[in-house]
C-alpha cells in the first residue's frame, strides 16, 4: 500500500469515530501511532487527496468548523482579555492548531493601529510633505514669484522648491480654462493696479517680456481712457436722470435733448474759460516786477536786496 493511501485510510478511520476532518491536521496526524513514521509532506499529500475525493461529504463538515470558529470569536469578543490557553481549555475538543490559528486571526484584527511616532520623516515622506506645503502656499498666493516662494521656504533646497513651482503651474494650466495671455495680464493688473512693469515680468516669467510690455501699455492706456471719459462726463455734469432719459432706451427725441444739453454746457464752459483768462491776465499785470533787473532772482536774493535797500534808505533819512 502506498503511504498516501495509508494516510487516507487512517483519516477515514478517525472520521468514522466522530473526529472532525478539519481537526485532522498534519500536526495532529503526526502524533498518531499509526502515522508516526510518516513525513509531514506525505501526511499533507494524503490529507489533500482525501479532501479532494470527499468534497461533498466534507461540505457539511466545513460548515460545522465555520460555526465553531464563530463561537470562538464570539467568546473572545465577550472576553477580550482571554489568553490562548483559556481559549484552548474552553474548546478542548477542537484541534489545538485550529484554535491557535483562530486566536491569532482574532488578535490581529483587534490589534489597534499604532500611530506613527513623531520624528524625522523619510526622504520620500519629506519630499511629499514639502510638495504639499508648496502647493498649499501657491494655492493661497497664485501670483507669487519664485524669489518669494524661496523666501517662504528658506530652509528647503531651492531647486526642489523651483521644481514644485513648475509642477504646480503645469497642473494649474491643465485644470484651468484656456485664456489668452492678454486676459491673464489684464486680470492681474485689475487686481494689482500699482504693479510696475518689472514686477509684472517677474510674475509672468514664462511669457515673452516684450509681450508683457505691450499688454501693460495697452491696459494702462485703456485705463487712462476710462478715467478721462469719467472726468469728462463729470465736467459736463450730464445727468440723464435729470433729463428723464432712460440710458437703455435712447430715442431720436432723447438724443436731441442730450445734444442740446451738451451744447448749452459747452457754451457755459467757454464763458467760464474766457472769464478765467481775463482774471489770469489781471493777475499777471498785478504781479509784474517794478524792477526788470530783479527778474530771475531767487526769493532769498530778493529778501537780501530788500534789507540792503532798507539800510540805504535809513542812511538817506539821517543825512
């Protein structure tokens, strides 16, 4: 008889005696008198063949083993401080290895996850952490420059910080809707109207400097044009509400009213200008120098001359 067949024969014998197949593990079989001389490998092979040949029969047995395992886990859940020895005593009729494996599995599942000790992170963790810090900073300060970013992370490697800046910009470009360079610069200038051309070139370092200069000039001229229009409108004191005109509904009649209002305002302004000219001429005549020779002299020089003249006049009066 082949050794495997002998193993199967012994297993069959003990199952008929009421022993659960799942209790007949290799570690259990090796202690049996009938199989002491057999190697563990032979026992495993014989046991596996028996299992494959009696699948239908063992299905019910496996359910029974599962129920026993559930009972063990329930016991451990209710008595979490129980030791392996206590569990073995409680289920003394079960295979010791089966009890041991169940206990270890339960212990592992219930084991709390240890928090990482604070300390110096690994290079990989440090790099990831720094990357996140740089990204967070850039999200809060999207228009920052490389020099400012390096200043915010002085203790870090400048090249690494620069690489993270490039990565962030690339990701932002992919996510953001595509807008023209002109629009980007205009939006920035609307938020930071006091920015100089030099500052603008630092912020948009990846854009051609000549293009930045051109867009800056256009924005500036457009802004000045808006300012001039607003000032002109104020000077004219054109109030469409006073004329009972809805700006959204300009008709021929309302246009005529506006033109008349403009004409009368221009005439009034002309008269005001003429009056100012006349007053200016009078002021110039009143402020004319009595001595042409004094023209071009500073205030201090004139004061000094006045003191000399006062002294001279005093001398004349005494003589």
